C-alpha cells in the first residue's frame, strides 16, 4: 500500500514538473524603420498634446488633386465586388468638394484631448481619391460582406458621409496611410499564428466582444488557449469590424460590464487575503 502511494505521488510530481509551462516573454528589439541610418542622438519620443490644424495651402492642394482626379467606368453590375464602385466614388468626391465642411469637423475633433508622439516610419500621399477608394472599400466589406452586392456599398447604412470623409481626411492630412498598411503587412506576411508572440499566452483579465460581421472569428474554446483569464466573452447582436464606430453604445456597454466584473473579482481576492 505504501509503495502504491509513493508511485502515485511520484507520478503526480513528474506530471506537475513537466506539464507546467514556463512563462515566456519577448525581448524588446531596438529596431529602426526610418529613412537612412539610425540617428546617434536619442529621439524625442515624449507624448505631447496638440490641436488638429490644417493650412489653407493644404486644403488648396487637396481640392486641386480632387479636381484633377481621373475616373474610369465601373464594370457593369460590379457593385463593390472589385473595390469601391467608381460611379459611386464620383458622387462621394463631389460631396467632398462641394458640401463637406472639414473646418467644422476640426472643431469637433479639438473638443477632445489630442496627443502625439514620434513613431518610426513615414507615410506617402499622392491621390486623395485613391486613398478614399481604398478606405471606403474597407468600410463597406469589413462592416458587412453582403454590402459588396450594393451599388453604394451600403456605406451610409452605418455611417454618414461626413464621418467617413473625416476619417479619410485624418489619414490625408497626417500622411499616415502607409504606416497604417505596414501594420497589416508586417503582421500577416508570415501567416496567421506563425510568429512567436502569437504563441505566447496572455494571463491578464480579458474581455472579448464577438461581433457577427467581423471578418475572422475565434471560437471561445480556441481563445481560451491564448487568453487564459477570459472574464467576459459576449456574442454581440450586430456589428462588424469597426465596432467602436459602428455600434458605439453596444461596445461601451460591454466594456463597462467587463470592467465591473474585473473590479468585483479583484475585490473578492482582497477580501480572501
């Protein structure tokens, strides 16, 4: 009997030692993605407040480029299957030039605290219409793939033209579309789930809001393997990739209930100590 007890205890000890995963972390690499050689002096990476401002020269240049845009005819009945429909894009550009009030949107943006810092990498802008076509296609298909079957891409079913053009203008005046696209390129070029950071577990309290029209979905059973402390996993009634923009009230409510659960959990732990 005693031998059996020792065997059981020994088996449990071996299992514990070999099954317990060692917590891993990724070393921070001091890379350089700017132009030329990395400067010898330390860069100013402080976070500073600022106000959104646009010069008359920038706006004049924008309108000149919009006036000089060349449009091709869309394929017959193509809707949004080949990207933003050029016939509908022409209508949006007309609204952009003749009705959209960017200065009013700047006033709205400046009602909120704005901050900036220097980030390695540079952005390029050549065509505001090309930029708009790229971004609008994402707002169509990433909101609901069924919107590709509509001539207008369903853009105004979830967003206003003023909201969409304000988003496009932020990219245009800041010149940051390239750095935005680099994020996807550098994170997806080797395939999803292949990089080391994707294989490390996350132990902090986690909340997941699963929107039905999101491009990719992770089953809860899979999510648990990556996020070991899921406090909240909610299936949302509607919404897609741009949830905060599309369904702000739904997302805010879900975030608040997640924070409430985490705070209560921390309170219980303190009482138990």
